[in-house]
């Protein structure tokens, strides 16, 4: 019976889309989540922005030139893409589709624009919005990076306010005040999603038919 239950819940992987405003801590939460849930497959995004200190090609992002990225768009190799503060960000299509079909869960850590595009193609995905404890704390996190100019910081804060208004398009909202708490909530959401009847019933009906 246990084997049948696992088969029901894991027949197809779940696509989790985690996003939120720049500086909210998406990367930090994803990094911590991968350590405690190694079975969760992380889809590395592609971007045209310059690598930050400590970022590794193929681990944090696939770093491309603008021309290279636009070639990927033209050949329909991106699941989604968006331009954010002068740079492209996007998700390779084939990797995500093949991983889900194999029964593994995939998490996408992407910007809000990209998340809304994924929702158009994968409405069955689970969308989680990471919320800052406050706008003041969000600005402090961006400033602490030490990688942006004052003009870029102001631009990011303006965009952040607009993005927070888009949270109504998501399934869940999680305040990122403590990383381990945010991770625990994501794990709970994933467990609940696997137990939803509309995910289990098609396989169960197939069993009954057999």
C-alpha cells in the first residue's frame, strides 16, 4: 500500500515558482532549501547581467551576452524570459519539462515578470511569493550588497513596490524574516500540493480502469 501511495503522489513532479522583489532573499532561501531538501531539483536560470562576487557559472546562473540570449529566444529554447533593470533573465525550457516528466520536483527562482509568463504556460505550477519583512528592510538588504549605485537602488525599490502589488496572482505568500522558517513553509506547501486530489485522481482512476 505504501508503494502505491508514493506512486500516486510522485507520478509527475511539481513545478514550484519562487519569486519576489529583488533583495528579498530568494537566492538565500533557495540555497538553504537545497541543503535540507536535496531531492528538489533547482533549475539554473540564464541571465545577461554581470556575475556578482562569488557567483559561479552553471551553479548560480548561466551567464550569456545579450546577443547569445536573444538567439535562445529566437530558437524558442526559453520557458520564459524577462528584461529587468536592463538585463535579461530566463529559464531553459527542455530541462524543466524533462525533469517534471521524470517525477522530480523542480523549483524556479525567478523574477516576478518571468513567473507570470510561466503561469501562462504552466498554470498547474505552484506559485510562491517571497515577501520582505518591510520595505525599509528590503532597501537595507539591497544597499548592504554594495553592488548597486544609488540610482539603481532607487530603481529597484520602485520596481519592488509594483511587484508586491502583483502578489495576487500567486498561490502563497511567505514573509522572509528568518530563512529556516521560510524553508519550512515551502516544504509544507510542497507536501500539501502532492496530496491534492486533482493530482492524485487521474492516476487512481487509471488503477480502477485496469
